[in-house]
C-alpha cells in the first residue's frame, strides 16, 4: 500500500512535464535503444546482405529522426518563440555536433561494408581484415556512447518546464537582444538610402515580434520600486532575538529579574500574558510580506511566499502561527483533461485532510514584490506555459477615514496563457474557521453559501461565523462573478479528516470545479470553506479572477472585558444589516478607486529621481505598522465624557511593539507620530487629546516598580503617562501598564508632550486643539521645572534610566534631555505667543535663556555634547540621538534660534564619522553610543544597540542640514539589514546589534522614517525660498 505522500509526489512529478513533451522524450529514448540494438546485432545479419542493408537504412533513419525531434523540441520552446533561438543552438551545440559526426561515420562504415560484400557471390568474413574498414568501425563504435549520452541529455533537458515559460534570465537576455536589434535598426535607418527601407522594416518587425513574445504580466508590476524577493531567498540564519546582556551588564539586572519573575509567574497562573515577555521572545520567522487590513480593524499577515500568518483579530493580541489551510490553489485543464493542479505555497501541507493535496510549489518559480499597501506575487507554473500574478491590496489610503478602516483584503489574479491553445484555469481560495492558534476559545461555528448582487456587480462565496474569545467574528471569502467565469463552492470540509480533505482535492482535479457533497462535516474550528473561480483563457491572452476577503468583528472588548466598543468602520454602514458579504462587495466595487487613490499618494514620490530606490521601498513598506501595529480604532461618539474631537474621529491606539504590548507608548510615539500627523492628522490629534485628558488624572493606588523595587503611585497628577494601557487588561481605563520604572520621574515625557503639541499645531493649524490643551501645557511645564534640581534652568537626570533609553542611566544635565529641554521651551514660547499669554511668554523666555547657557556650559566639548555632566567614565560618550529636540524644532519650521548652526554641523559630522562609519562601515545604521576614542560604548545594553527609528530620525536631521548623501547612507544600512539580510521585513525591530541580535520585532519607532520625507519637502521649500530671495 503506497502512502498518500508518495502518490502526491508521483502526481507532482507527472505534472511537471506536459504530456506532449513526455512523448517526445520517450520517443527519443526509444530511438537510442534501437540504435544500440543495431550496433550490437547488425553483424549477425551479414550473411543476408539485403537484411543488413535494411537494418542500416533503419539505423540512419533513426539518427535523422532523432535530429528532427531535437529540432522540433527546440523550436517549440518559449525561448525560441521569444526570438532567442541562437541561445538554444549554443546550449545544445555539443549534441548537434556529435549527432552529425556520428551520422557521417555510420553512413561511411555502412557504405564500405556493403560495397565490399555485395559484389561477392558468397559470404566473406574478411571485411574487417581491411584496415580502413576496421579503423572506421572502431571509431564509429567509440563515438556511439557519446551520441547516446548527448541525445538523451539534450532530450531530457528540453523537457524541463523552464524552457516553456517566461523567466527572469530569459527576460534579461531578451532585453539585451532587443537593445542590440534596436541599435542596429537605428544605425541602419541613419545610414539607409531609399532602397534600404525594406531592411529597416525588417528590423522593426523583428523588434515587434520579440516584444510580443515577452510576458505581459511583467508590465503590471512596478519593477523598479518595492521590496523584491524570490521564494527561494535564504536570509542570514544567524540573526537571533536578544536574550542575554553582557556579564558586567547582567549583574545589575539580577534583582530586577527576580521581581520580574514573580510578576510573570502570577500572570501565567491567571492565564494571562505579561505585557513584555522577556522569557519567551517571539521566535524569528523570516517569512513576512505586506499584511492585510486597514486601521484599527484587526489584521491578517501574509508571508512573501503566500502564507497567511500573524493574526491580530483579538484586539491588540498577536498569534504568530501560520494557518496552512488558508491558501490559493490552481488547476489547469486542456481539452477537458486536468494537466496540472497545485497548491500555491512552497511547503508540504501537514494537516491530515490536506496531505493528499499537491503542495510544495517550486520556490524557484515564485517572485514577490511589496510596496505597501499593495503586493504582487508572480507564479511561473512549471511546464504549463501559464503565468499567474496575484495583486494584493489593502485599503490603506491617507486622509481617508472611512475606507482605510475596513477589515478587508483584495486579491486580483491575472492569468496569462502563453500557449497556442486555450486553457481552462481554476483558482480556489480556501479558508478555515477559528484563528491561528488554540489560545482563544472558538465556538458557535457555522458555514453558509452566499450570493450577492449590487449595482450590476455579482459575487458568490462563503460566510464562516463563529465566536472568538467571546466576540462575534465572521469570515467571508467571495469571488466576483463575470459573464465568462463560473464560481463553485464547497461550504465546509474537515481539514483534520483524510477522507474529507481528499474528497475536496479529487473534486477539484476531476473537472476544475467544486460540488457540494450530500452530507457536510459538523462545523467547528477545524472546518474550512472553498470558493473556486473557473475561466477559459484564450491563447496568448490575459484574464482576471477577483477574490475578496473580509473579517467582520464589529463589537470588541479587551482582556478584562470592562467595556464593549464598536469598531470605527461600522460607523459608516447600516449596523443592523452589515455583514462580511457587505464588506466583500464594497471591496469589489471600490478596488479600482483604491488603486487610483494609492497611486495618487505614492506616484509623486516614486517618480522623484532625486530619491534612492531603496528609500521609496522603505518609506511605504515601513508604513505597515500604522495598520499592523496591534491597531485599535473605535467609535466613541456616544461617550459624552470625551472631547468633541475624539467623539467625532474616534479613539485610536497602537502598540509599542508586537512584543511590547502597551498602547500609544508616548516616548516612542514621539518618533513614530511623524507618520500619523502627515497621513491621518485627525488620529494624531485624537491621541494627543487622550493624553491631555490623562494629565489631569491620577491613580493613587500603589504598586511595586521592577527596576528599583520601590512602591509608588500608579499615576501621578499632572504627569504625562508612559502609555494608555495593555489591551490584555483595559486600555484608556487602566493606563500606565509599564511597570519597569515609575515614569512620573522620567525626564523626557513632559518635554516630548510639549514638543508634540506644538508640532501638531504647526502641521494641522487647528487652533481649537491648541486652545483645549493649553492648560495642560502649563501644568506640564510646572512639573518640568520641578525636575530642575539645581536651578540652572535645565532638567536634571536622576542617575538612573529615566527616559526612553530605559536601561541607559544618565546623571545631571544630559545631551538627550538637555536638547529636548531647550527645544521644548522654544515650543512653549511660540504657543504662549499664539495664545496671547504674556505672563507665560515672559516666564518661558527667561527660562530658555538660562537653560541655553547651562546646556552649552555643562555639555559642549568643542565637537559634540557630552552624554551627561557627571564624572563617570562614559560621560563623554557620543550619543547618536543628542539632537532630538533640535530635530523636532527644525521639522516644525524653525532654524537656528536656539542652536548654533556650526555646532549642529559639528555634531552631525561627528556622529556620522563615529557612530555610523566607524561602526560597521555604515552598513548597520547609527549605533546609539560610541566612546570619544571611537570604540563601541558598552556601559549599557542600549548604548551598543542600533535603534532603527532613531536612525531614521537622525537621517532626517542630516537631510535638513544639507547632508543628504550622509543621511540616506545612514538609513540605508538599517533598511538593507532588516529587509535583505536578517529577514526582518514587515517586522522591523526596535534594535539591531552588531553581533547579529535584534530586540523587539515589529516596533513602533521605525515609523519615524516619515520624518525623512518631511525633511525632504521642507528642505526643498527652504531651498526654493532662498533662491527666490
């Protein structure tokens, strides 16, 4: 009894080579066998001269037939049809040469033998006594094995499916040939006389024919831009999550670890997740591509090889497993016979019900390109002369506050038939109930076929309803109905049942369609549904099939279930009739408009020749985190306790990171907010309104903080909270989930609040916003003044890690907080002027003058600002982020009111030379700290890290200061390492390390790349203004 796996492998092998080429291959082998038999036994017929003559004629005919078959196979390849016949002739010249030589020797020896024997009346055995006959006989027999090897090798190689489909190497060769032909035609046209017109026309005809034979699908992909990777791409396997600091750094963390362990164990017993799980970091999976879904509605990740992975359906909580059932399958039929059936994922399916399915699509035949929110996946189907292109799209449209919130994804499939006959192509979309893991309970599962029509558009599909962690969830997969396609469905089958799964596969293979069985499987989290679109594609043409996916979870709650929220997207539909099919139909109807809107947003940047290609890819692909950052967007229009702005635009939250589960972490949002304020400014203001409200809130309940073990209030009045809560608890109600430090004593949060309020007003010009938050600005400045312990006008760090670098202590005045302090006071002066608050204006102006003097006297060393004003060994460390405040002011339209231009230039040049080029030759980005002697600063774990978002912010500062090439070089190292070396695409971490470690995958801070775009725009505006003046 053969196993299903062996049968599947044999089926895959048989479908690799089309039937007609297998026949030619077998025929060629048969001719070789005939020739071997004739060479072996022909001399036994010597007494029968006429019999030997017939045998020799058969041998020569077989050799000629072998040459003919070889030529036929060459001429029918895609390579020859693309005008590159010379390539194949060069490839198989050995086979052709040996065959021709062999034929000459065979004919010669046959002629000599028959010429010697025919005149004799009796059989003569001494023919080989003649030296010339014997010599030729030996040579002919010696060459025969070469002939057998050459012909068999050529025939087998020409049966390779790669010769019958388009591929990258073929397109490159064709492009080279076309350029040569074009140049020749232009030279001919330039020198031709009237009589030379025919030659020019001939050249143009050749060029036209060449262009006709190249796949048209390639024109649908933006070849120059985006992240391009083949399925068989192998990333550096040595990159690992960071788990152990250096020994000298570890000693101070021992008490912290013991306190953390107690918290971790307490939550584990309560079956809850700790908000930062250092004991179980998420394992690196080098698989991710552009995710699906809009803002705040939950997301479903995609792998660049076609996987559906990294699900965030339960608000703010990630499941990192891959659901292998969720996939696409293609079935090809010719003349009513199935010639190919393949699951379009490059790995074997392990579930019982899927083992009989033909998985493991050849990795070398797949190509992926992502330019978020779109991606393009190309499949060259082996041996079919058929290519598929799947264009994936999510409604991620800046300044669109309706469609950008939808839980949907669109899949537009282009099917290109490069054959000379029509083919019938079926594409099947399969989806399983439940979620990616068994962590969340799934019950009340049901499957239902649906058919919807609206405004002349029809679609058919399947709805899967269930309750996930107590919240109603509906999946819906639908195919768009066209006049020339057929949509069939299988309502449900059990992916854990050999019989049920095999039945679906055989049903598809049988006729390229699905039929409903008499009895269906009992619905549960292991049942799945299929939708299949079947269409006929004419020779040398392209057709499309369109699918839509929706996941409809309108009402949500968080871990403690204290309150139920309605997702924002439901606000724009009739909530009584809104279903998954409604969202799928809306997706099908609006896909074209979304494509136009995305192109309108992206094209000016893509067409800008001054911007490097890698940057265009990084800018848009790093934007994924705005949607796939555990994002939550809810409608709170009925909550009268909130500001009018929040009630109008909703509450928006996103995680610090996929592993650091805290919402709207403010010290990190300081960097990431450049994306929101430029793309969805109303959501940025909504976040600021929430923080403004939280400043007036206090929670006097005490808790123990892990770093120092001291007990302190949960939230202190008039302080800016670290975050707005953990989605596994109760965000917006229970804020300040971070328990490592008491952030009431952090020195950067208040300063960052002041700078963000000012920056957001400058960008939005929303005076109502500034009027509303102005009282909180004054409360925060009062709190900042209290943190100046020596009265020199400059905030003082407390000798522990009291800012966003929460494992890197500073004492006294510091480069990071001092720069923020000076910049924040300038922002307060400008806001006071706008509010016409003369007392505050005078107070802040006096304060700023004192702070600037202290900042310069205590920290400036002639080249850069010292890390802090202490007497520690690392006090003069070169910190890459020491101009964070100047960065904010500069991108808010200020120049050098408070920071001298020559000092800024000196600092940036020092950082570029020491933190970028002297560290990793500029190939990793900017390391956080370097010693004054040019060595890596290892005083802290974080000082030796490269923070991706900080690097992007530093680059934008360089670009604003006309260090454009240095700025792009600095950031290119981060992008290249994450996307092309370490396999961290669409999960850019907080930190990279020189030894191949990273920390906190999928992090908020890299959204600071949008500061680079702002810097480019502002610097060009300034340049134009300077030119005009």
